[in-house]
């Protein structure tokens, strides 16, 4: 069998894909400078005036949400805003990348990318093992190519190890698994070629089934239990092929089709050794680890996908991470990097991909470079881009030329964590001496939070809020965390002897991560300084800020 490097080198796109980036990276400049240079050149070409730099308040809230998935605490916000040093943004980025909350937030982003909100397959709703494994990859800063390879090799079981759960959702569905893997890790949409040759792209139906053949021998095996959870492992047979019976219009009753050899996308067929003479396929047994196959097609695919010479792999993650921080990919959508869907900034995309390979797929390094760029640190206020229609009659939420920062709704997890941080709920629990609940959204009802705030967000900035969201904010479970007990924001403000002007500043910093305007301060002081119904008025003031549109979006 040729080496993975040899196989990838045969892919025609490799030289074309990496050539434009060479001149950009030759001077060994920081990637953040290349980002700003390329984005600025596009503004000049398109005659676009960029937004002003973000204020400290804008940057503070944005970078906290993007890196650790929660707004800053009162003390964190005050410390940053009171810091007069020129390098405070850089120091904050480094501090957040080292924060334990970073690993948890990035793991949740990838869990959603790999499974969605309603994953298929029995038992995939209980994937704590996979989620813990993902979090450890980010906590240990494991190189992206290494943890993706481990994910796709899927060794071990779903509870003690984790990665096997990825294939559980596609049990006996190699075609569905192929669609997901190529879109997520290669940025290629092959689903149209599942039924016929793609009419607009170079993908043939035979190529789709050539990729699916790598996964045709997989099976899910139950290997034990852990409490109420079944432990699943991925077994792989040594024989068996996917049958291809032609395009959908050629199907006839009883037509079985011909065996398909595994074939790398735009590359050669897989060369695999035949089973030894007299080999008999073993049957997988429950409660027993599945035996290792004579040759693993699955592992060969994992090795090829994650090869540093694979031109799709590095470009796909470069584009996906760019979209995570800027709202849309340099190729948009992120999973459609086709010949007919050109990058908005082709040289920049190649420069990022090449730099990421040179940095051994260090995602934390790339996040630092992106968040440190002047482009990322622009304000979200500004005019919409010429040449693009306004999707809803208002400002474009995902600026196609990145001339201002994106505006996006907070995810369900970000909202829950930020609500708790704003009212200091963890301090309330600590002061009570009670054991914290283990639920992800506790004490909020997770089902309601996910139903109303989990599905409208697509991950690239689209927003589809509606009546249910409005009703939850007015009548939902926020009262369960808006307590006046010791440790809470309400308790701190009501028991303080500071002037109400200072207490209103603390209220705004705690909830909105900014100090109030003069007009806001005057109105809130007037509302809160009366003794009549003081506790209820303070509770209402906190509730108003926690449910306002400014809190709902990242700005």
C-alpha cells in the first residue's frame, strides 16, 4: 500500500492549493498581520470603509464569549476596563486561552458540529464519554490532526474512551457517515453524488461510493455497561463490500449492484492485502471487545484524511475556525468548499492553511492569531457591504468582507452560563453550603433552554428567534437563579452602602460587561433609590438587563 503521504501527493489540487500562500508566508510574518493586510486589500478593492476599532467593552464581551463561552464576571470586567496598559488585549487573550473554561467551551462547539442537537442513532443522546474526551483534547492542546485521527479510528468504547460514539450515530449507514465526514473534515459536500453524478461539481457517483466503501465493514457492538449506560465499541469486519448499482434513475427491482473498491477522493484506490487463505469471518459477540480486523479500511481513511499533505483537511479547518471567529467562512458555507464556491480571500485562506500545517495543527495558536488581529477587534457598528443583498432589510449580520464584527445570538450554553455569571449564582450555592447540581443547565430546566435557544442558532450567526423565546424570557425559569440570597448580585447591591451611582455601575458591569451611559445611570438611580419596594425594584432592574437584546447577542 502506498504511504498516506504518497497518496495525498497524487491529489491534483495539492500544488494548486498551496502555491498562492507561499509568497505570503515567506517573510515569516505573524499570521495576524497577514490577516489584516489581506482583509484591508479587499476593502480597498471593493471601496469599503471599515468600522472603527471596538471599544474595550465590546472587545471584552466578545472575546470572553468566543474563547470561554461566558461573559466576564464583575471583577474580571472591572479589572480589564480599569487597566491602562497597551498590551491588555494580548494579555487577556492569553489568559482566556489558558482558562479551564476554554476547553469546555470549544468541546461544546465541536460536540455540536459532530452530532447536532438531535443526533441519529440509539444512545447518542448520552455521550458524556465523548464530550469529556473532546474537552481533554482542548485542555491538553492536542494537535487537531491527531485528535481527528483518533476520533475517526474510534478505538475503545463510548463510555471509557469516547470517540467510538461518533460512528454509533451512523450504524450500518456508511453513506450517511461519508456525507458527514467529508463535510466536517474536508469541507466537501458529496451528498448530491450519492444518487447521480454531480451536475455542477467534479464529483462522480462512483467517487461517493468509493469513499463510503471505507466504512462499509463497520458495526456497533455492545461490550458492557457502566451504570445505566451501554458501552459501545466499533467492530470492523475483514471482508465485505459496498454494492453500487448505478444512478437512481437506473435502479431496477432485484438489482444488487457490483462491489465497490475503497477509493480516496480524487486519488487512487486503496491497496489492501487480501485475507489469508482459509480465513473465516468472525461474528461479533455482545459483552466482548470486537477483534481487530486483518486490515482496517477505517484506519486507512483516518490516516489519509488527517495527513498534513491532504489539501482538503488543512483548508477545511482553517475555514471553519475563521467562521467561528468572524461569523462566516472565507468560503461560505464552511462545508461547501467547491470549485463553484470560490473563497472571498483565496490567498488568505491558503496562508492560514499553510501556517496551520507549519504549526502542527495547533488550534490554540490559530485562535490566538485570529483574536489578536485588528480585523477581529473591529466594532460591530457599521454599514452593510455593497454588492450583497440585505437578507432581512437590515444590516448584514455576517459581513462578507469582514469590515465590521459579526453580531450573533448566544448559544443555549452561553446564555445559561452567562445568566448564572451575571447574578453570581455559583457564589450563592457556595454560600449556602449545598452541593452544586450536576446538570449542565441547572437550576434552569435544560429541556426548555435547549428548545427555545438551542436550535435557532446555526453556528454561523443565523438567528431565528420567535414567540417561544420571548415567552421564556418573560415567564420562564430565570427566577430560579435570580435570588436575593447571600452571594447574589441582588444581595451585594442591596446590602452595599455605596452611592447608587456606583451600585448601578456594578449592576451594568455584572450583566452587560460595560458601564452605563450617563442617561442610563440617571434613570436607573432614580428608579432604584426610592425606598418603596426597593427589593422588588432591584430585582426588576436585574431582570430587565438579563433579558434585553443587548444581553441576547454578542455585539
